[in-house]
C-alpha cells in the first residue's frame, strides 16, 4: 500500500471552532503511526500540480477566482460556504497533488492500493463552485488525470461520506466513463443525491445515489453496496476504483447521524477491494473527505487503512 500526504494540508485553517480543523490531519497521522499500520506502507510525496492539472476538472474562471480570493485574504469563497485563509490555496493544491501522485503510482504498479491523507476535502466542489469546506475536487482531478494521461478508460468513484458528493456528481453527470456511487444521509446537506438522479445523456445510468435516513448503519449501507453497486459493476467493469472516504458517517460524528463502526469501514474496504480485484487489477485509491469527531475519525481511518494494507 502507498501512503501519500503533504504537510501543507495542515496549513489550511478555516478559523476557531470550525469542524474542518487542522487537528483532523494530525489526529489521523498520529493514529496511523501509533498503530503501526504504516509500517509496511510505501510513502511517496505529493505531485506538484499545475493549472493544467486543475483545469482537467475546474473552469479557468473558477480557478482564477478562488486563487484570488484566497491570496487577497478573504475569509470565505464567494461561491459558497467554504472558509479560507491565506494558506488555503497551497493546501488545496497539495491535496490534489496527493491524489494525482497516488493514482499515478497505483496505475504504474508501484502498489495496488493507496490512501491519501489530505485536507481540505473536495467532493462538494464542482467545476465552477467551491462549497461545503471544499475548494478543489481532489477525487475528480485524480479520475480525469487517470483517463486523460494514464490510459484508463472506466473509473468508479464511490463515496461513503455522510454528505452527498454533489460536486463529483455534477462533474461526471453526463459522462458514461465515470460511475459515481454514493450512500449518504437524506435529507441533509447539501440537499442533493436523490435516487432519481441517475445521470444524463451519455452518462444516463452511471450515477447511483442511495439516500438513507438518519440512524442508518451497517445493514442499510451494506445493502446498498451489495444490491446496487455490485450488480452495476458487473456491467460497468471499472479499470480503477477511487474512494471518497468520508468518516463523518461513523457513529458519534457531530455533522452526521449515521451509525457505522470502525469494523464496518474495514469490511466496506474489503468489499471494495474484492470488487477492484475482479475488474480493475486490484487498483484502489482512497482520498480522505469528511470526519469531524477527532477520535472517531482517527480510529475509523486506521481501520480503513489497515484493510487497504
């Protein structure tokens, strides 16, 4: 397994009392190191990203706007509810660079699996809007990089964050080469992700949303994976699997009402690995999204990474 992170990801500071706090980064890093989970993992650096890398997903107008607002000292993006500081642009680029580096290394065969410890998260950012704590859509940039530059055709992005990855869905909604699968609490922020949202045009049928009520846990989420995702993948047959790994779907998270346990995340990871073994050469890249109970985030991420190893 590959472990990819960048210390710049710890420099993004949304301000006092914000749930997407700097301590999230340190809590996961320290837990992984204490547990010995990384003992056999290969660590690789983030890739320095260019505007061309980011433009695989985001519009030039949005990239210029977001960079300007960060560097000008705004306290939040004008496009949405994302709090920022002067270091936020370099942190966001580092997060995207981690996802790109991990994807490149896995496709080249350096390892079958990878985990990217990054922040800020990305799955709420669309091509032209940053929102929901997100500036750049890390997982989408990794998917497009794999397709446009590394010869990958079909990509599965699965998102088990408690919040719907509206940005990721928007980016690939009309694209039949990327399958977006999401389990999420509904009704809940950002209000998207209804079951009838299934894609459009060439992408019709390659979006699968599984909105679930507050209190849902292992039974409901495994039912969605086993009875919706797995059958769909027999036809789609992805060549690469990317995970938007949000751990705010764990029990006890202040921003979600799901009830997944650390063992549930480990078992979900093993299910995904088995799926990837069948069609994608075992290639799985996981990128951190949400998770706001520091101890819960740390233990759930550790269970997930242990299963990737």
